[in-house]
């Protein structure tokens, strides 16, 4: 009799467990983070899932940023889109133009009555993804900004102070000459050259990238980055290519291998690369400093702008799922989660509270320089030139910039001809975007 009773109790327990699992509302999260970052993303979802019983976030890796965006657009049109999709920053204007597809974060939080404080975010991180009147459209996630890395061992060999980064671009050139003379194969190499040398050089020196507040004021804009300051800067770098003070290592993040292998002693790259770079060379051998600047352009640097990606919420899902989405976004932006994400990856903590929590933990004393990204972003209140970029067809425009810069590095064009042509070709792409989205 007792055996029958125990079996019945067990059966009821199994049934209850199954019903509990079935009651969970599933939330699809499509992302573009593979490798170690993908494992971290999975761990974040698991942590959220374990923290409550009503919702289950299912992270799905969909390939590169472009592949993820393309997949999400196709799925949305087929009415099978995910709840959340990760989109890189250059896709911001395209997502905004996708009317009817996007559920703005500020609206989601209000509808679901979830706490949401815009003032808790780091200014340039928040403003990049908000409307002109300050309403957040997508939730910042893996935000980064360019920082300057140097190899301390190679600096010692060249007779340079291993604990002091060059402050100006002129000093980078002088140090590069000494490094090459000491036997290093190249002085300096840039990562994501369009982002670091054109876009962030502009923000850092308070120069416009495009009209109408870099596109925040509308889609009928024109590119403006062929100014005398950037022509002079790119021309100077072209001279460095001739004597190996600078070596071009390829588009996007390909050049980082030149730095982590020791071939190049200086590198401008995403703060999101910090963890991998320090792991490759040893944290004690890598210096991290602010981006150099050109004193003849500006007396002191302005502030940097971000890169990386945000999480966009798509419309068309059952209403019951959006409560869980709002709770998950709150979980991701909470100080402990953001502090851990920042420390493990190098991406910027998106809130001031997460930054403070990391300071109080002693992390920056253990890993000097890992706070440089936040210092750059908050160096000064953002201006119309340093708030961010809202550019249509930006992926294609960056391809144009890459092609024209590569023509400079190979000696086929001078800096002025290349930047003038990049602006001309870019403006043609802007006209197409404007016409398609009126």
C-alpha cells in the first residue's frame, strides 16, 4: 500500500514539474557573439533563467552581425522573428527606418511597468541609441570605444618609458620611429580603421562626420569627413607606412594579430579587445591609455563615441512575452551583471553604477587601464559632433571608406583625393537611403 502511495506521489511531482516547465514563457534572443563571448552570453541567459520561474530566455547564435541582422529581418517578414535581436551600431539608422518592426525600449518599459531610469546610463552610451528628445530605442549591451594599447617590453627595448603612453599623434610617430629602429617590425597598427581613424578621430577632435548632427536630425544629410584636419592626419599616416611606423593589418579586427604577436608595438583598438589582448601578451606587459590627439586641431580632446551593439526588441510576438523581455533587459543592465560583463570582456559597463561597483571591487587596481574607455566616453559632455552617428547605409559607406583608405596605404591615392572620393561615393549611398525611407 505504501509503495503505491509513494508511486502516486512521485507521479504527481513529475506531472507538477512538467506543468511548471510548460508554464514558462520562452523568449528568443538572437545574437552575433561566438566563441568565448558566446559562452558568456549563454551564461547570462542561464543566470536569468535560474533567477525566476516565469520566463526562459533562449540565446541563439546566428553568425556575424550582418548575418544576424539579415536573418532577423527575413524572420520578421515571415512573422517568425525573435523577441530580441543584437544589432551592431552601424545598423541603428536601418533599424529606426524599419517602421512597425521595432518596439522601442522606453515604450516597452512603460507598457510593462518595469523600472527604467535613463539617468543611470553612461551619457554617450545612452545617447547613441536614443531619439533626439532622449527616448531610448534599443538596450545597450556590448558597448566599446577605441583605446590605445602599447607593448611595454618593446618600449623598454627602444629606450622609451614603458609606463607612459604617447599623448599626441606626433608622439606616436616619434615613438614609432624609435621602436622600428630598435628592431620592431612595425610601430603602430590600427584596428577597425574607419571607426578609429575617421569616426572617432572626428568625435575626439569635435569635428562633424555628417551634417544635421551626424544624422540625428534627419536622413537628408551629407558626409563631412573630408575636412583639412582629417586629410592632414591620413596624409601623415600614409608617410608612416613608408618607413613601417605604421602597418595596415586589414579591415575590422584583423590587425590585432599584429599586436598580440609582437610584430607591432602600438595599437588603437576596441576596449572590447582588452581582455583578449592582455591574455595574449600578459596583463603586466600591456599598457592601455587614451587615444592620442592632434593639438593643432583641438587644445584638449572632446570625448569618444561608442561601437559594439545593442539589443532591439521586435514587434509581432505574443503580448505575454514582452513582460519577460522587459524583465530580462532590466536584469542585463543591473549593476552586478554589467560589472561582471565589463570585467570579463572589456566592454564598457553601460551604467554609472556598474562602473562604480567595478571601482570599489579593486578591479582597476589589478588591471590598470581597463577604466580608460569610460574615462574617454565621459571626458566631456557630448556635443553634436561627439554624440554618435546616425547614418543610413552605413555598412556600405564603411566599405567605401575602407577601399579609399586602402588606396592611400598602397600609395595609389593621396589623402585628399581618397577622402573626397569617399565622401562623394558615400553621399550617393545616403541619397539612396533617404529616397527609400521617405
